[in-house]
């Protein structure tokens, strides 16, 4: 075989084998932890990359992954935290629960709240769950429609970074689960959540990449009002393959439906609930919750100001730390 063909093939084979080895380590951890949680009556739903490996991809080596995301119920958060700490994982300061193993191979992001859904509709996700077989175990997963909406909302409306991996994920997912998705229901739910423009942009990009997206769905999502057309211009300018610094913060703000949703985001950042404070800092520090509320907003302002100064310095130097591409994995 000529060198110009063998070298790319060897690179592909090396990447494939590395993905298999690393993903198998993560999958083994997930299956073990899933069984432990199930034995204790704790429901655990995989999200994003892990979920796609379970229900859409035929092999482990095609889809790289850097972390694993789970959805749990709020009542189980404290117990899940204890179980992970008992396994020797270290918690990182972040929203939700973020844990990493000592060797860095296992990185977990655990949430109990879907940001774009009102509290009254969160329970519906759990009642609509389906089961999918994976390596001899039945795994609880989001309903295909819920899964598609969550993935699109995270990648486009929240992160603002549409990569080739996005189109690849959609292609595999729709081939595996497309028959269970009602596109009229998808259009209706997208409109209710206010994601028409973001989803139109992402699905149009995927269709151009060869993913089988119904033309009728794109037509119904197409921006029509002046505001929607301006939003489309925003996504076309900033939700690029490489992404742009801090754009995800703006996308997150825009993705919260209605004014009430945006106020919910502000409140959660400025004034975390007593539940979140106790979960992150322990019951023994619960008495410090109200003093924490007094000083936390000021600390956020100082941190934001320091970040702004850092970005300005990097911008003046055209540093890759600011202008370089973001990680394409999710």
C-alpha cells in the first residue's frame, strides 16, 4: 500500500484503538455504578455521549468521549455523592455534581434538573423513559424524542458549537431511534420551548452534511419573524465549528425560555438554594448558608471582573488560550 494511503489508515487505526480502550474503561465504570445504584433503588439515566454509545453507535471506537453525564432525581443526589466518594472519586467545584478519578480517566457530570423544562414538567422525563440493552444489561434511557431535544438543546442552544461530531451523532442516533420519533411532536415541543431558530440552524447544518432530516421539519422550523431571523444570524456568526470564547454563556442565557426562565438562571447563580449548598458543603456547614448568600454575589462579581481582565489581556496578545478552538467533544 502506498505511504500516502497507509499513513492516514494507521492514524485512523490508532485513534480507533485508543477510543476503544478509553471508552471501555468509562463504560465498565458506568455499568458497575449503574448496577450499584439500581440495587439501591436509585435511577440513573445516561446523557449525551455516553447515551449515544449505548443506544446508537454499534462499536465503542467510532465515537470519542471525554466525560460521562448522568441525570438523577434530586432526592438521590446526596446518596449518589456518597457512593462516588466511597469509590475514591474527587468532587470538583461546579454546578451539579462533578467528579473525577485520581488518574483522570473517569470524569462525571451529574445533574438533577433540565434547565429548559419547568419544574412541573421534569417528572415527565422519568415517566417516559425507555430501556435499551447494552453489553448484557438493560439501561434506562430518555424517550427518543426527549433525548433528541436534550442533545440539540445542549449542543446548539447551550454550547453554541456545531462540529462534524454533531452531524455524526445525529446520523447514528436517527438511524437507531428515528422510527420512534414523531416529527410533528418534535416541532410542537420545540415551539413550546422556544428553540425553533437554534434547532433550525443545527438541523440545517446536519442535513447539509448528509444526515436524513425531513425537509418538512426544517420548513416548519424556519425563522419567520424579525427576531427569529436576527437569532439565526447570531447562530450563523457565532455557533461555528470551532466555537468562540464566552459565546456559550450567552447561548445559555438565550436558551432559557421566557423571562421567568432567565430570572431562574440568575437566581440559581447568584443565590444557590439551601439544598445545593448543603449538598456541596455538607450538613455540618448548613448554618453558614445565610452568611454565604450575603457574600456569594459579590464574589461572583469579583470573579467575573477578573475573568474579563484576563480575556482583555489575552485578546491584546491574540493568545490561542482565548482565540483557539474549544474541545469538540460532549
